[in-house]
C-alpha cells in the first residue's frame, strides 16, 4: 500500500512537471498512470482536463466534482471549460456560416455569348443568298443601311407556305429500382479470452441496427426462473429484461441479486439474444456519435461494442438512456464485475 501511494505521488509529480514544461502528451500519460492506480484521484482528473479538448475537459471536470463536490479548483475549471467550449462552438458556427457553395465547373468554363459576331454572320449569309438569286447587288451589302434593305426584301418574299410544327414527345424518366435490403449474416464468434487492462483503451461503437439473435432468448420469471440452454445447475449467468429495465444475477436457479438498469433508446436499441462476455476492462474510454466518456468503470463486453458497465454521467436508472449498452450504477457494476467472468452468459429479452 505504501509502495502504491509512492507510485501515485510520483505519477502526479511527473504530470505537474510535464505540464509546467509544456509537454501535454507527457502530462496526459502521467495523469492516466496515476488514475490507473487510484481512479478517485482528483488532481489527476484536473490535469487531464487542462490538456484535453473543450468537450473532453467537461467530462474530466465533472468526474473531479463527483469525487470532491466542494473542490474550488474543479469549479473554477468547470467555468473555464464551459467558456472555452462555447467559444470553440461559436468559432465553428462562424466558420460554417462563411462557407460559400463553390461554383460548378460548367459555371467556371461557360463564357458570355457574343451577340454581334452572330448578327454579322447572319447578315452575310442572307446577303449571300440574295446575291445568288440576283435580288441584291453586291454593293448593297457594303452600304450602311444593308440590314434594312435585306429585311425589306425578306418581307416582300414572304409566302403562305405551311410549315410543319414539331411535336415534342415526353422524355423518358429514369426510375431507380428498389435497393435490395441486405440481410445480416451471422458471424463466427471467437473463443472469449479475458484481457483486463489498467489503461484506458478505445472501445468499439455499437451499431445502430442490432443483428437478430441466433436463438430466441427465453423470458425468465425472476421467482421461478428457467435455466437457459447450455447453463449448468450451479453456473452463474445474468438476465436482462428490457421491458422492466432490470437485470438479475443467478447461480443456477437461485436469484442472487437484482438491479435497476438503463438500456438502449429507440434510436440505439440494445441487442436481444443470448451472448457471453468476451472481455472485461476495469476501466476504459468509450466514444461514439456525439459523446466521449473517459475511464468508464467495470466494462464487460458481450457482443461487439455492447457491454455492461458502470455509469457516472447520469442517475436516471430505470429509463432507456444508452447507445445500446446496459448501464449500472458504479457500485453495482463493480459487484457484477466480480460476480461475472469471461464466458458468463447474458440473456437479453423484452
């Protein structure tokens, strides 16, 4: 314990020195190393906030305030981060407003038609025709009033010849054929291996359209549960009821503990089916469309980017809130993390 405290102090000292030297990458690395030893280290969260992007700074400072709600440094930092975020957002908006639609290639190459050359060419052609018929001497073409004379001659030659009127037919319109719907095909599942890590790692993003389960998940009665297929009499497994927004931990038929959770919204639904945990992380970063969550605790992935994990950014459990994952409180996620292992069955249903 004393050795660990020394390592934490050493990491913080190195992070502060790197910050003074202007080495942001080193400061971030040392702060993360300190958090790997002690996730409740307020000073390390403040250092991360000082070297992060405006959006990430808000998340880091929020975590620091959760650890110490009375921290004056964290509150000042939150005020600074909000102003910084608003400034960057306004700058981005101004940049967007001055973007002008670029001219098309046709507009760049098309020049304004010259009228006078065509008028002169038409006069010469008409003059040539009249000279050929002997109606106009060549000298008349060179006189200043040549266009007027030519027009008078053309009027005198007007006849009642009927001219056929062109009939325009409608142009056929291309109608695109319906795009075939891709049917997701089941993918082979590798043998799960536990690779816990103490450093934050980027995580896969859950897909918006979950694949169909390989087998219909059984609906479990918490009072008289029925063991899912391939679950032993004393085997540990977890049942998630999306309709109830609850999760249940079992050992065989015996209910050990129940939880109120938050699952995916209608835009990002949680997959249904039977899956097994394939990797566990004590904590890791999670990112996706419109969010970045650093150091999410007690992550247990069971299918691609879908997992069970602790949640520090909301307390609205019992209501769908996630991008497809199953949100627990931090304390309850820690209990499930110790209860489950790589290979534990997760049964998800409505």
